[in-house]
């Protein structure tokens, strides 16, 4: 798990070819202008899910991925995340590259506009949590294939 501000995003291109592709695309793109939905950057190697989510207070839902890293960038609002350092990875839904997690021990942190977090494959994480009460969050989830 990585947490940083957008002014340092370029450094994370060093994580690999597909990360470089993602960083270069984000540098030249007005991220706020991307409409809600999926946007291809480099086919299924790098793509962006632009989201506007209405967050409500709820129990944290845990997930992990096998093939993709997530770069989650907050554009508006604030979002609380959990990062699991111990827990159980449940069965993988290969088609969605998604697995639920259970019995997770974790830390929490909150991102505000101009910040991002990166979750690498296998890292348990809980996005989509509010800090206090209902709120709306605009964000990008950049999916980066790790092969």
C-alpha cells in the first residue's frame, strides 16, 4: 500500500511499464473532465474507472485482486480506506479479478482531493468508506495490470 499526493505521482512510474503508461496518461489528462464510466488507456493493461459514489456509514467490505493494482485518486470529497495486513483471501472470481477477504486486521486512513493510494495485487483493502455521515466522492480507479 502506498499513500501520496498527486505532485509525487510521477515517481511511481518506476513500478513498471504499465505504471509508466498510467502515469504518462494521467499527467496529460484533465482528470476532472473524465465522465463517469470506463476509459481505456492501453486496452486491458491499463484502464480507468471514473466514479461518483454516494458513501454511507457501513461496515467495511474487504477485497483484493490477483492481477491488477489499483491507483485510487480522490478528485472531490474525502474517502476513508482500510489496508489489511493480515486476514483470509477468499476464492478468486477470475473474470472480475476480485476476491473478498475475511477476518481482516487493518489500519485506516483518509484521503482528500489531490491524494492517491496504490494497492498492489494480493493486498487486502477496503475502499468506499465515509469519514463521518453521508457524502459524495468523485474519484478515479486506475487499474494497472501487473504481469
